[in-house]
């Protein structure tokens, strides 16, 4: 009898795994504007209609100019922050962990310091807060105007075609297990042309 019971339990476990995998597959096939999971990503609000983002210019830590269009082809999580913003400071390490967990092939975390810090100050600040992220600066408030930021941090999720598909105002636990799983699934999903 114990052998039969083990076989039965093994079959039930196998069936449960198949059912769960099927549910996850169906869930992942929905686009982001079809729904964002609750939990850690509750503040990430989908746009009803994806819209093209402005090709805002900014600089990196060495002073080299960049544009947001350089990140097309994969998902971008654009984060506007400042050194004086306490919620920003708390979420920078989480963004760093998310980037490390998901990888840069399909998702780029683009943290832009919209305060008026120098590149050296920004780099030192990120290092002091254990956030292994690139140094990007906007000392002209271009991002604040282009994205209508009324508070920080502001994080915008941009699809591979350069369209805003969701945004979050305020700190988010980007490195929570459910958030990492969601971004992994999103970055692996198909993204048809607009």
C-alpha cells in the first residue's frame, strides 16, 4: 500500500505542476496593459493606451550624451530620482537587484538623477547606497517636463517599441520575488510591432 500511495502522490504532484505551468503560461501571454500583478508592483499602473515617449537627451557619468531611443529593442524601466528624495534612496538598491536578476539583454534599468548633482556626486551616492547602476544625469529638468513628473521617484516602463506602457509614482519594491518573476516573464514574452 505505501508504494501505491507514493505513486499516486507523484502523479498528483505532476498534474499540479502541469496545471500551474499552464496557468502561468496563459497569464504571461497577456500584454502589460492587460493587467499588472498586485503585491510589490501594485503601484505600477498600466496605461490604457501605450504612447510614444519623448526622445529625451541626458548624459552619463563621463559626460557623454545619450538619448532614450538608444534603449529601443527591449524593455526599459526609466527611473527619475534625486539624492535628496528619501523614497528614491530606498528604492535604488532594489532597482540594482532587479537589473542583476533579470539581466540587461531584455530589460534596461535607466536611473536618471534629475536633481542637480554632478556625475561624481551621483556615482559616490550610488556606491554609498550599494546600488550598482549606471550614472545618468539630467540637470536641465528635461525628464521632469517630458514625463510630467509631479513627484519622485517616478518610474516609467517602456516597451521595446519606445512606448510608455505603465508608470509608478513613489517607491516600489522592485526586487521582491514577485516583481522579479514578473519582469523576467515580461522580458521573455513576445512583443509584436505596434
